[in-house]
C-alpha cells in the first residue's frame, strides 16, 4: 500500500520557500508506483499536484488535494548511433547532478544548461533554456503515464510541441500525461555553443588559449550563474521570474531608436525577443521590496524570499513590476513559474 502523510509541510518542496501544506502527500520512488497512486481514495486527476524540485512553482495557499513528490531515480544508456548517445534519466533525478553525470561520461550537449535548479522530469514541461540552448534541442523522447488510458507511452520530440518556455505538457496535454523519464540525444564529440552573451569570454578566461571542453563550458556557466543568481538553499527564489517578452519587429525598432543599448534578439518568425531583466533594471527596481519579497539586488530578473515572504507579497511585487514595465515600455511581462492556484497568474 502506498504510504501517505497528511497536512504535510510543503516548504521544503518549493525553492521560493512559501509556506503551504498538502492535504495528502505521497512519494513516487519508481515509475510503476503511479499505478498504486491512481488507486488511492485521495487521488483525483483534476486535483493532484505532481511535484518535482519545486523550482518553478509558487504555492499561494494550502493544497487541498494530493501532492505526489516525483523521487524516482536512475540513469542509463539505451543506444548509440551516428555519434549520438541516447541516455534515459528518470524524472526525479536532480537536473544539475544529471548534467554533471553526462559530462563525466564524456558526453556533451547539456553543458550550457548547467546549474539550472529542478528535476529532469520538469525540464520538458517548461522547455528550460539558458545560454543559447533549449532542452528541446537535445530531447529525443519523453516517457509518460497516460491517465486517460492508464498506460505508459513514448512521446517524440515533435509530439511535445516545444516552443519558448512552452510545451504540449503545459497546453493540451496538461492533466493527462505524467512524465516519468526523458531520453536525451547527447554527442560523443564536443562542439561548443558559445554564441550567447558573455559565455565565450568566460570560457576563454578558464581555458587561457587551450581548446575548450564541455566541462569548461559547464564551469563557465556555473561561474556566471553563481555571480548573478542566489542559491535557493540560502535565499529562496525560482530562478528567472519573468519570461523574456517577444514583440513585433516594429515595436522593437521603435524601442531601439529610443534605447540604443537595449539588448534584442531577432527570431526566425520575424519577431524580436527582449531581455526582461534589462527592462526591469532600467526601471531601477533592483532591491525593491514589498513585504518579505524583493527584486534581487544583483539580478533584476530574479525575485527572492528576503524575509519570510508571504504569498501575497510575491504577487503584489510581481504585479508592481509588470505595471511599471507596461507604463515605461508598453511591453507586457509574463511570469515564468506556475502559480498555484492558477487564478493568481499574471
């Protein structure tokens, strides 16, 4: 019988550190446990929270249903072909530990995504990305449990319908598919991806003229992230709080004419991606605080739990930032983490 606890404190299970309790709480230690979980009297597919590392979630109140902590672990090689190695990782694997493990195996492809908090199972949902790479670029397939048919299924990369910080799992697949593992197509031979931001300079500082390795790129990414982003174990946060907004080429041109140093990134479809952190920084909001929630003083894109923040503090701060950016730039920001309940979404 699956072990349950009640009125369980979820503070350790969300990296922002918001206080909330789960009515019922279970731990999934292997994929097959899901068949036991769906037979529990406490289970309702419309009121269950599948929780990984809690690094992309804001618990605004107690959770009235069942919370299932995805803690299934395991990494294995399943195939090699044409210079690619296919590695399956269980959903409960810690993302950064998995990245380091692949580097130890002599594989490359994930190094630009080093030090991103959370678990492997959450990575396809959000299509996590950093330093010129999105996880969709290296995902081969995703193994899920289909709650409609009560069977395990394999979804291809195309099935996942990835886009910027979006996927099938956040749209039409939400509430139906539970991710239990992910297969990544990684490279035996390393080709660096150093096009984004200050990554090339950081790698050069490490290598001092010698040829860079995937581990060098990972080390550089970690150094950059550590210099800008707070450790959630020390200062609660969910990483980047806002998505980089995408605007029309016309609006981007208009803004660029007024703000000549504004970072902007043309997209394949003719739109332009702006840097949310830069926009917030221009409004001098670093360090701005409401209650116990604040804009991080080193990185404007990060909101932090500075002093026992309450859920309402976070919501009011996020609302204020969105309002200020809209007023100054006529650009709408959208929060990256998931609000629970969704009625709080900005």
